[in-house]
């Protein structure tokens, strides 16, 4: 009996650790919204861990239209903060454009220029933009809070363009990405 209890206990502990890690990535106590320079999209918003932040075209100022749909909410986690905690702006951002709106369970969703911010579940590490252009409804966000729908014109940059799968050069637009 003890032989099968140990593996079950280990699996439960691993599952709990993974759930806690996923929760902490989305529910930071003081999220910092930062910027990163993308050769393809210009300067875009990211969270404290470098994960790309997105806006949803169906949202309006101070209105989240994603979380009422279970599938949308699953693939597009909100950037959340505990109620009463003010998000902070990294270099290159206007702190006056950061705000929050009500979310579930005593949490607040971080907004920029009044619009809710999200991450994409398909971005598994910093620098990825797999949600860019998804179903023509999800786009990265620039420092003014606007959508970045198209690649920026490449000037005389000496840095090479990223290869597919190497972060800011990756784009997924197919519904197949939903699983």
C-alpha cells in the first residue's frame, strides 16, 4: 500500500507546484509592465517576466469581453493584480496610462490606456508572440496602448531578423492553435 501512495503523493505535489507556478505568473502582487524592442513589431509591452502582452479587438476601454467565454479565458489569461495593488510602469511607459478594472475573486486586471491586458497560453517563454494576429482579434500592444497589427518597416537595423520559433518572429493565426 505504501508503494503506490508515494508515487500518488509525488504526482499530487508536482501538480500543485505547477498550478502554483501558473497562478503566480498571472496573479502577481505588483506586476511591472515593461517594454521590449522587437525587430519585427517595434517596442511592445511585456509583463515582469518578459511575456508578451496583448489586447483583444472586441474589448473596449475598461471592458473585458474575453473572460465570459471559458475557451477565451483559458487561452488568454488576464494580467492580474490583487485588489488595492497599483501596477508599475517600466522604463519607456507612462505610469498614468496604467490602471485596473475589476476581475473575479478580489483581483484586478491591469489595463494600459484603459484597455485590458492579456497573455497568450501559447507563449511559453519570454519574447514569443504566438498570439499575434490570432483570429484577427489579438495583437501586441505598443507604448501608446495601440494595437500593432503589422510588422514595422525594417530600417537599417544591423540585427538579424529572428527565425521562426525564436520569439518575436513567430506568429500563429490558425484556429488549430486552440488545441
